């Protein structure tokens, strides 16, 4: 899954940064593109054209 933003982070780096802010340990778990699409579709109001 590709996300855009101001800086490029790995999943582990993102989890570490979020953990620091939240004061709770988070871990990055790699998922397949197919599984990621299913999760995004189930939890968003995105139009089908917005989900690549």
C-alpha cells in the first residue's frame, strides 16, 4: 500500500513514531496487497476509483 506524505518511512519506523506519541507499543505487520485492499474497503467511504 502506498501512502503519501512529507517524509518516507518504513512500516517499522512509522510504528515506532506512533508508539512514541501514543505512549503505547505498536508493531508493524506486513500484509498482502489483497488483504490491505479488503481492510481499506471495509473501513472507508472511499470511492472505488480512489482505491488502487
